[in-house]
């Protein structure tokens, strides 16, 4: 090989080594800078993300013109389709033009004691969480709270578990015609309640009543129309009212429960059956019935129907 060619090859080899050395130096420098940058970034606290409050959701049927609440003035927050609907002093009915997500998050203002008619007429409401009223132990009235919630399919057993001060459950689930059952311990922690009038009236899919449903409610005075027009109920537990000895108003209690069979409810006293219509014979044990018209009107399938005074059988002309 000639001297000229050797010189040229040596020159290119030296250039190649220099390029490789420069590239390695750059990589090491970049790596060192990245490490330093990471250390610098680690000195900053992680991004603080706003805490999202957790609420158990209610469920509604999606669609157009969905009523979410009847008493917006009770509400601190209503979140539907990711949007907060309580922005000021809203009151009355809140309806959304279009609901896409069935999950709706509702929290009530602190200190609410009256939940009357809160969801009245919310015909797209299908379910509610067990702790819906848990933060309101001083609430006294739930009258008409779910009146005409015609799509409601079930009731959580603990719905009123923390509402020991509740006194009024009148019209509570009136015309909730998709309800098929009632949890036995629904009112187990509500010893102060006095009014169950029309509470389950027109719940046309109910087929039974738990025997201990009212076992912990000794102060009830009004059961008028409580189960009227529940035409699928086939029997009444004999001991249903054993612990409810202060009842004054019975009128229409089971009127139009046309599928009833068996014997009407009674309490055993010294080995003897005492039916509701016989309580007036034991004033030392039971409050004397006041209004008791048509308690069992059209309940002709009951085995003791013929033994009842006529005023208990039908409303008087």
C-alpha cells in the first residue's frame, strides 16, 4: 500500500475514534443531567389533586325530563351526568331535560329535620342507598318522602337505621307500585314514630308483610289506610300489631286487600285471641279504637270476616 493511502486511512481512523469519544461523552453528560433533573423535580411535592367527595348514588331511569328531587331546598349537592345542579338557593322540583347516566349523587344540607315529600313524584327513581338519611338523626318527618315513586323496586333495610327521632311516616311509600317486599327491620330503630297512615297504600305488587315490621314502634296511634289497595297481599301475620297497643285510628287499614285469606291479626292474651276489633273489650291492655271504619272492607276471604262488627267490614253510608 502506498504512503499516501496509509496517511488517508490513519486520518479517517483518528476522526472515527474522536467521533465515538464525543458521542459517549454526550450520552454520559445527558444521563447525568437527567439524573440531576429528576433529583430537582423530586424536591417538589406531587401535584395536589382536589379531593372528590364520595356519595352513595341514587339510581334513575335515563331519558328525557327526569325529575330528580321534589324539594331542592333540602339539598346541599346534586350531581347528575357529572354536573353540579345546586348552585345557589334552588327550591322545589329539579328536572333534567336529558339524563344519560343513571347514577345521581345527592347530599342533604346539615340539620334537616323534615324530609316530607322530598322525592314525591320522582317516577324515574329506581333505587336509593341505605345511608341516604344516615347523617340526619334528628329528622322527625318522612311523610310522603317517596310518594308516587312508581319505579322504585326495593327498600334498603337500613334506610332509617339512624333516624331514632322519626315520628311521621305517613304516605311514605304510597303508590310505589313496583315494590314487591318490605324489609322486616325497616323501622326497627324508630321507637318514636306515631303515624303510619297510608304508608304502603296502593303498593299493588306487595305480596306479604313481615311479622315484626312494627315490633319496635310501640307509640304508633295511626295506621289508617296503611295497606289499603294492596290487592296482592294474601295474608296478615297474626302478631303484626302485638306491640302496637296505643293505636287509635284503624280506618281503611286493609280496605280493598281483596286477596287476603286466613284469619285477621290478633294478640294472644291469657291464652285467648284478641282481634283488632275486640281490643275495646280490654281497655287495661289496649287503647280504645277511635276511628275504625272499613278496616277490612272487601276482605271477604278472611275466615273471621263474618264475626266482625259491620263498621269494621265497610265504610258507613
